[in-house]
C-alpha cells in the first residue's frame, strides 16, 4: 500500500485499546516517525479531526500525514517521541527525589500551553493523564492520544464557521454530540475500567453527566499537577464508586452548597455517600508543598466546573513568575 511505499515499519513501541504504535522510517529522508495504526473508525476519525485542527501548536504532537486503509483502519504518521510524563514521575518516585520547583513549573507551563491550544480550538481531550503527555529528547512536552477527543460546537453557532473560536470554559456538547455519546458510553466505560484513566475523571462524569464541557480536562489537569508535586496519584480509585469516595473524603460531600445544580446530575440520587464530617482538604494530600502550589491545584480540583480556572488563566498565575523561576526547556532532564 501507499504507506509501505513511503515508510519502513520497524519495531512495535506500544499498544492501546484500539491502536498499535510502531517506530518507522521515512524512506525519502530517513526521518524517524511513529506509525499509529488505529483499528476503530470512531477513534481514528476523532484523532485525525482533532490533530488537524491543532497542528502548529508547539505543545501538541505533530501529525505529518495520515492514510485511511479501508473503512475501519487508519495509520497516522506522527512525530516520534521518546518518553512521557508518567516515566518522568516514575523515575523521580523511584529515586525518592521530588522534582525541583523550577522543573515542575516548566513541565506545567508546557502542559497548560498544550491544553490552552486544545481548548481555544474547542477540542476537548477527555483523556488527559501523564502517559498521554509525550516528551521529546529536547524536553518539549506534547499532548498526544486524541482518540477520545471531541470537538465542541456551541449550540446556535454554525458548525462550518471557520473563524477561530475563542476560549470559553462554558462550552458544552451539542445535542448531536450527546446522542453520539450514548452509543459510546458502554464502550468508554469498558475502556476506563481496563486502564487507569478513571483516576483523572471529573466528578460530573462519575455522576453520569452528559452535557459536560472543557472543564473535565481541567479537573484532570489538577490531578496531574498534584501527581507532579507528590509523585503519587491524587485519587487512585479502584472502581468508579471508590473513585468518588476518595474525592469526597478529600473535598467533602458534593451538594448544592458547593455546586448549585449538582443534584440534577443523572446519578446524583443513585449514588449517595454518608456525611464526611472532617474532609481532609487538598492540602492534606500535598504535604510539604508551598501554599502557592496548594492554591494552584485547588483552582482546578473543585466540584463546581464553572469555578475551575482555565488553562489560559493558570498560565498567568503568579506562581510561574516567582522564584524559583521555570528552568529553560533545555535544562529539563529527559529519561532515556
Ligand atoms: P491509545 O489511544 O490506544 O491509548 P496511544 O496513542 O496512547 O494509544 O499509544 C499507545 C502507546 O504507544 C503509548 O503509550 C506510547 O508508548 C506509544 N506511542 C504513542 N504515540 C507515540 C509517539 N508519537 N512516539 C512514540 N511512542 C508513541
């Protein structure tokens, strides 16, 4: 086929729910690439669609080209990225060495820039986690794995309006999205119970929300930042109920006093938890971290989606302009 004529396929470097990833070499110039073969139409279509919108942003993975092979299979030609943030965290945890604040800030800024690129183009990633934040040998961090991404269209706004959308934390899925979502939930539920994605799921999703928005990514971001700070997952739930129970033991019960409207969530009345008298608070989960760091995580890990800070707002947080300043990208240690 066309792809075989242009690329030499080398060893397999990874596999996911619907995809196999191979290292490859472009025959014309020897460029090393990643060839991601996706076996699911929906997921291939989503990933191609989202990546096409997001080319040119430094913190989003580069897609050189793609091929549809038949009705189901697509092969994406991506830049080859050697490692990921999960490996950075695991290495630091193994060495029992917290990440120095200047490095932490540079990783966070890159993640925020990538998420801001997605959200200002109305791309909801829906699966942000350290293993989907890939890293080049120069320390450039790139958001990857858009197989669950969704492009949001605001109700009333023409879909093929080509003018760039402005960032809007309040955008939600349109009705057609919600209908599509119905087909998908079983599949997605199965997927999340097979992998660790649950740890990064926002409470509105755990309560069955179908009209959620960009804010679900912001919750995931808060979980990722907490993990960078402590080298431990913030809410490592073993099942969906356990996931909610861990969140509640830290944040307290979810009720109308913290999020007006939460009692209308589809599963709110179905899943109820006994009263947590003394919630631990995020600070208890971030021992030995500075008040600024705790405050940053709190701006993301909060029940009411409307109260979560956007990626752009966080990029302007004074935390990033205070000593120790973020190190240059070239000074970030990249795992081999
Ligand atoms: P899935 O959507 O099935 O989870 P991923 O995009 O997460 O697939 O890819 C699965 C694995 O393949 C990743 O965990 C990673 O190890 C590897 N991989 C993915 N993309 C690249 C890339 N661009 N460069 C190098 N390795 C990659």
